[in-house]
C-alpha cells in the first residue's frame, strides 16, 4: 500500500479526503502542519498532499518539502484556482492542483499517473 501524507488541518477536517484516499487503497497519514510533518515524517512517502485552504503556503514551503522528500509527488488541494505565492513552484515542483469539491477519479488519476514518479510529466 502506497503512503500518502496529507498536510494541513486535523483528521476530522480532512475526513472527506482521507476517506477518499483510503477507499482507493492509499495508506494515509495526516499532519496538521509542515512543522509537524518535518518532525514526524520519517518514512518515505509516495506523495505529499498539501491543503492550501487550511494553511498558508509559499514557494519556500514547497522547496522545503521537495528538499527533504525529493522523490515524492507534491499535490495541492484547494478551493481556489489561483495561488500567487506558489507561482514559482507550480511549473517545477508541484505535480497538480486539485480544486474542491474533490472528485475521487481525478485525485487517484493525478496521484498514480502524474505524481507517481515524483516529477512533472515531460512537456
């Protein structure tokens, strides 16, 4: 079972996404913040899902995650379509940004096919 880390908010706040991922066969661990992830994320994840609705994210945060877990795919979940503070990472470090409401097929497709290698697809 592939490991997916969900960062931003508490377990009850992320229940919809946790249930969606677990029902699709992913092993999910929730971290309330990037600091908590850095303190407790000792394993090697398949993907790191960052919730931009529940925490302020900037390019330096994405670089921090990429530096520590360089082979993990990075996925952003948000209700917004535009994130000016992430412009530098959108085309280089982030595999995809999924808008809420979540679609289980879209989330699984992006995790398996786009974020699977930890790198962006060739353009």
